[in-house]
């Protein structure tokens, strides 16, 4: 039987999984994550698909949570602004057409 040449197969570790997930959450491109771990992008995607997906989703959720928390509590929501009664039309004009 012929001897295999090249790199040995990649064996993911728990430390690598955590690192991949954190880097994905920070928005680091996958090819750069692969360079940090020492593997190609296809190998990264094959072995760490779940960590890449979850890191990205969790990062987006944190951004949304942060933006929601910064929203002023006194500002009315869109639906509250719409239901607050009639809105005045343009300055000095009625919304109804004038009879001719």
C-alpha cells in the first residue's frame, strides 16, 4: 500500500472550537480564522461549521441588544406615533381638496 504524503488530517480541539467561535463573533473573515488555526478555509468550514454559524448569530444578537438598550425610553415607538391622532398637514394647508 502506498504511503500517504502531505498533512495529517485535522483534529479539532475544544480550545480551537472556542477560538473559532470567538473570532467569528468578532467578524474575522473565515480565511483569516483558518490562518490563525493553521488550516485552509475548506477545512475550517468542514470541521467548524457550527462554531462559525453560531459565532456570527450570537454577534448579531449582541449588536441588536446593544442598539435596543441605547434607545431612549421616552421616545415613542413608530406605532405610538401613528396612533397619536391626526397629524397636521403641510403648513397652512388643509389635507382636504378645496372645492373649485
